[in-house]
C-alpha cells in the first residue's frame, strides 16, 4: 500500500511517500522541492527509487534460493534422505 502526498512547509513543498513493506513495517520517504511541480517530480522519483529497490531485493532472493538449492544438491541428496 502506497500513499502519495505533497504539502507546503516552511516555504518549500515536501513530497511524501508512505508504504508498508513485506514485513509489515511502515516507512516514509520525504524529499523537498522549490515549487509544486518540483515536488511532483520528486514524488515520481521516489516511486521509481522504490520500484528499483524492490527489483534489487528480488534478485537477492533468487540468489539466496540458488545457494540453498546448491547446498541441498551437494549435502542432502547424496545421503539419500529425500529419496
């Protein structure tokens, strides 16, 4: 779940992106811009950063699974435990 907002504080516009990650933790990302349109672009940049971060996390998950699979092939299968 993502919540996108921007507001004016102390003379600058602030772009805010709130989201909940896979673990259920709430996070908030803030960026400031000089104008309303600048805050909108910052908000779009925040979303792309978040999507890129999610993609990197998926690559790490695949790497961990690959390592687990190699471990199982080397250690568990030769013992005949799974047969």
